C-alpha cells in the first residue's frame, strides 16, 4: 500500500510500504482512470489543497482512492455524475474546462475490468472516489503474464 499527497500545483510526494500488490489490467486504461480522478480533484479544489491517492488491498481486490478537501459534490449532482456530458451548475466548478465525459469513461473502463467505482462527497468538505478492481495477488515479478505491480 502506498499513499501520495498531490498539491493542486502537482508536487507529488510518495511513500511506499514494502510488498507490491499485483493485478492483471490494461495498465494504460487504469492509468487513464486514475489520471482522470486526480484531474477532477484538482479542478474541484482551491489551489494548495492536498489531494490524497492511496492504493491498498482488501482480500482479492485492489482499492485505489483519490480524496480531496475541495468544494465537494452536492447530493443533487451526485445522482448525475456518471451521466454523459453532465456538468455541475455550481459557479465555483462550472468555469473549469471539461466535456463531462471523464467519469463516464472512467466508470466504463473500470467496469470492463470487472470492477466498480464509488463516490462519496460533502459540499465544502471534499470528495472521495474509489476504484475497486478484482484479482489482486502477491505474485512475484515475472510469474504472471500481463500483470504489473501497483506500487
């Protein structure tokens, strides 16, 4: 498991704990999902607010969490965040550039991997997005074709 704190200005900090977690995925697509979640957190947070990225294991699942202390998502908007082209009407977020497709694409990619994506948020407190993917293992390097460690 590792945790990273990213500032909105994207100054990464990383601390790694021993023991890689292995999972078979399309690395490019899962990287796209994580990148999208981090980008959304940056867009939805004032400058200098920390964004936390954590990767851990729960049983045979990998759990990737992206959490911010930003503007949060209203309950009304929460019901729509996975709808194509959805954009919040909140003025503090509305001015950000985007198509409203990032979470739709991310959700589709995660589900194609047999996983799920979850969101929890409180207005003016922050948002936590979780990607849960099946198939985590402790396989050492080279023993599982198409697998990569998530450290």
